[in-house]
C-alpha cells in the first residue's frame, strides 16, 4: 500500500486483514517502519538475509507503536484467501521524514504491484502524481484505491478523470473499521 501521509494505508491494511494488525493515528507520519502482513508459508523467504538486506527484521505486535529504525516488521497469518499476497503497510512517500521516503523507495523497487492509496484531500497532490507517472514509466502493475470518499464526492470523479479511465476501488468512510488500540 503506497501513498502520501494520512491517506489511510494502515486503516486499509487493517480492513483487508479483518482485524487491527497495525497502528492508526491522527499523528503524522504514523507508519515509520513497514509492516509485511504475510501468510506463514512465506516466512522463511521474507526473513532471509537476501530479502531487504539493509533492514533489521523483527516480529510485530499488533497495535504497538513502531520504533522508527531501519527495520521491517513481519506479521504472519494463516488466512488461505491471502496466501499468495504479501500486504505491505509502507511509510508515506511524501513524508517530512527523509527516512520514510527512503523506505518507501526501497519497497517500491521490489513491489510486484503498487497499490496507490489516495483520499479526497490528497488525490491531486503533485507528489502522488509523480509517483503514479513513475510507476507507469517503470511498467509497474498498479491499482488505485480512493479512500474515505462518499460515492457522490466530486473528488472521486476528478480522480477517475485524472487516472485516465483506470479502475479505481472506492472505499467509503467506515467509522467501525478495525483500528489498533480501539
């Protein structure tokens, strides 16, 4: 999950997992270390020395604050519906924190699919569109999630036009979504 500060990447991961697996907060930036939510069958490959060799690898405790070091957190699951995916809650690529930008870049390089998350307040930001244009130029598979929008939100229609007809998944506001610590 790739996007700017505060667009709801962590909340979407919690929703996909069906439970609170990562911290969400109004504090920005919130995610300072990536969380890899993966099937137990992928544990050995992800924890190998060859995978993200510059990063410390550690187990993650759902809902706990992240340390903000050059680390990557792993949280295995046994959900067969997600067995072939590694869902990554990445730091923001437009962060005021230089380290977050570096981590987001490292994750972008190894991603098979980049899921861009935008919301009504950040969907038209230049940093977002620079990243989307780059993914297209790099030939990266990409998907788009427009988060926290009502179906009639004019920003959603504007984003669809800007995305040149790409399929956009709408995720409406959900006050009951699982959030760590709640």
